């Protein structure tokens, strides 16, 4: 599977967002990484979601998501890889449906 960098070099548009848990009051709250960082909130080491949206040069859109259990350590790289693979699989599925005869 190609990386985000490789896809961008091939004129794909790729957006990646990471959502992490932060402790606000006495409850964990799922927030975008930038919101936690810009507000100086503590980031919890476990759990989170990575979302990837890919737009091919032909305009086909794929979206993927990878969720990490609140019991597991969050890994940005693994989340990005899984979500990217799922987004690209959507685009490839559209491509394969277009070439199949009816």
C-alpha cells in the first residue's frame, strides 16, 4: 500500500485527522488532536480514532477510519496506515465495479 506522501506525489488529495481522548473534568472526551494541543489539555495515552479521506485525480472519493480501543495504546502510524488502506479500498472497489461487464 502506498503512503500518504506517495499518493500526494501522484496528485491525490489526502486529509488525515487524529482524534484523541483528553480528560476534561472527570470524564474522557474525544477531541481532534489540534484542539487538545491548542488548548493545552492533557492527552490520554490510550484510545483514539484516525480518519483519512482520499480524493483521486479522477475525483473518486474514499474514506477510511481506524479506531483504537480505550484499553490500547494509541499509535498514529498504525491508525494512519489502517485508515488509508480502508479509504483506498473504497476507491479500488469503485474502479473494479466500473470495469466489470453487466
